[in-house]
């Protein structure tokens, strides 16, 4: 009896996903963060770019591991993930990122831990919603081809 292991996204598909996600997040979330936190826009861009770099590394690691585990348990590819699992995925991603980004926000802005935690929770809340919508859209625009022919390779 063979076990079906669904195909994961290719390395280059994952790179595209991460880059689009982080660039979109910077464009959408930096202005409200600067306004609500009182951190100057230039400082906010620098801070959120650094957090985006941390998030990009976390993104590739977390998404690949989550997709692998989910695929082994359910037998489905990530682009067929139901809404409840998408919500769990987004919350898990942001929870892990929160643990890594809080010290960075404190060091960059000079905020105390409580103020930085509130700012980071605000960012995490915005990004959970953004991650849910982005990944749903990404999966619809770039589905995983079960035959092994990558969408990215065909476009090149």
C-alpha cells in the first residue's frame, strides 16, 4: 500500500510567494503603523523592512514545514487548505514571528516591552488578516500543479 504525499511548492515558487507577501505587507502596513505608533515614517520603513527580512526567513521555514506536516496528515496540497486550517496557519505564523520581532521593535524604537508588545500585537493582528487574504489569493492565482510542471517554469 503506497502513501500519497502531496507535492510541495517549488523553491522558486516559494521565493516568489515570500517576496510578494513581504513587499505587499510593507506597502499596506507601514503607513498605518507609523501613524498609530508615532514612529517616524523613515524609521518605520527601516524597522518594518528588518522585521520583513526576519519574517521572510521565518516564512519559508514555517510554510514549508506546515505544508509538509499538513500534507502528510491530510494528503492534500496547501492550495486546497480549508478556511479553518488557513486561519490556524496564519495565527501560528504570526505567533512565531511575534516572539522573534518583539526584541527588535524594542531595540529599534526604544519602546518599553509593554509598549512594544502592544505595537507588535497590532502588527501581528494586521498581518494575520493580511496573511489569510494574501495566501488565499496566492493559492488561487498560483495553484500547485500536481503533474510536477511548475507554473513559474512555464512562465519563463
